[in-house]
C-alpha cells in the first residue's frame, strides 16, 4: 500500500490508484464468471473497465498538482 506501513489498514487508507486497482480486479473477476461475451453484464463490465482506465489517467494528472504531504495525509 502506498501510505500504510503494513499490518492492518482500512479501505479509506488506500490511495485513489490503489482503490481503482481493487475495483479493476473485482470487475475482471466478475467478467470471468459471466455467461459469455454476449451477456449484458459482461458488456457493462467492459464499459466499467474503460471508465476505470479514463479515471486512472485523470487521477494521475490531478495528483501532480497536489503536494505530497497532502496526498499522504488524505490517503490520495
């Protein structure tokens, strides 16, 4: 984890990019249990993956403008 020192932590202590990675993992797992690529849920999960990629790019740009100490303090 980016801002935790091992041991136990809460989901609030995960950085935004770590949270997106967790979400992406959940979407990927859900896609593997869908009935196939023609399944409506699978198509919606494909869309979710695209949004996650888009958010990841925007977060990286935004974080360049937030001081490191604030990122750490707010678990960004």
